[in-house]
């Protein structure tokens, strides 16, 4: 509990954890997503997570937020643990928001990145 509190209160900690998604190991990426999902569920955590992915976008040169996450999701389709962690994270990020308009906006971000297409067709290439 105290460790989690330290993570939540350190301004750059969640950013660094999020950048760990660039690790080649799928298990590491799954653990990172599980931790980020837990942060997202704590009061104020959702904003911290979105800010961390905005930072990730900037540092990694993404055009859209969550771009690399979706790329990893499409390419790690043999690692069930990672895929489950990724879907759980996405569900928590999208559905832990009370504002319906913002929820729709977050859903659109993932739709725009090809999540719906991938889940329906199983084709790793975005539309």
C-alpha cells in the first residue's frame, strides 16, 4: 500500500512505468499494463494514466495516443497473458470514466487505431 502511494505521488514514476511497454518481453508488458490498470482505478489515477500515455506518445514519436500499445496488441497475438492484460487495461481506461462523451471519445481513439477491426476480423493490419 505504501509503495503504491509513493508511485501515485511521484510525478514521473507512472511515466517511466508506461515507457516500460517498450520492453521486448511480453510478460513485462503484461505486468506493466496490470499495474497501469490498477493506477487507473484509484481516485485521480485515470488522469495520471492518460497523461502518461500522452508523455509516451511524445517520447516515442507516436502520431496518436495508444498507437504503440495497439501495435503490440496486434503483434503479440500468440501471448494470451499479454492480450488479456491489454484488453483489461483498455476496458478499464475506457469504462472507468463517468462522463459519457469522454468515454465515447476514448472508445473512438481505440476504434481509430483498429481495435474493432482486429477483434472482428482477426487481421493484424489496421483498416
